[in-house]
C-alpha cells in the first residue's frame, strides 16, 4: 500500500511540474504575441494568442489532475494510518486488559493517554484529507479568449491593436469621446517613452 502511495505522490508532483512548464510556455507565447502586434502581424499574434490560451488550459488541466491525484493519495494515506491506528488500538486494548487485571492505576493512566493521542492523530489525518478534498475544485477558463488576450497584451505593452471587426459588430463600437481620445494620446506617448 505504501508503494502505491509513493507512486501517487510522484504522479501528482510530475503533473504539478508539467503545469508550471505550461504556465511558463503561456508567458512565452504572450511575449511572442506582443512582438507580433508590435510588428503589425495580426495573424501571427492571433496564432500566438491561441497557443497561449491552449497552454493556460493545459496548465489548468494538469493542476486539476494533480489535485485529484493528491486527493486520492490523501485517502490512501488515511487508509494506511487508519490501519496502523487500528492495530495500535488493538495493542492498547490488550495492554489495558493486562493493566486492569493487575489494577495498576499508573499503567492504566499511561495507556489511556496513549489511546487518546492515537485518536487525536486520526482526527488530524481526517481533517487534512477533508481539506485536500474540498480544495480540488478548480475554475475552468472560457474557451473563446483569443481577442481579449490579444487586447490585454496590447494594453499592457501600451500598443494600439488594429484589428478589423467582423461585419455586424461595427455598430456596437460607438464614437470616441474626448476622454478616450485623451487616453489614447497618453498611451501613444507612453509607448514612445518606452521605446527610447
């Protein structure tokens, strides 16, 4: 049983490592997306944004699987601990029987202390397992995020993203106000300062 527990913990760590690698790849793809936007390569930026979203979803999936395996490992650990506690309790009961026969009150008190400690250890294990199980739910990201990610990367870099809107969506854009024009001017000046 301990061998299976080790394998489960190893698998959870491997998935966690893969999740971190996917997060790193996501950052790399975002950087490539930013560079493509700077060069005016919208199609290339779109491809890098799609790759970034795919890496983000993959990182979440790895993390979700790691959490689920961790939960199973906690259950196995609890089973192993429960088996040990049960064996210990059996020994305690035998020791109590012999202590009761001799009526050695000090020995009975020591055995009862040990008995209570075993139950406290079992409570700690159970609480740990319950907290691990309750934290295994992770949030899934919406599927269609390419445009918003590209806009976010452009905004963070202080770039203007010139994307053609599909037909039918132009009516929702509206006219630019003085405040948004002023904001655009500030963004352009900030971008120019960063290039210096």
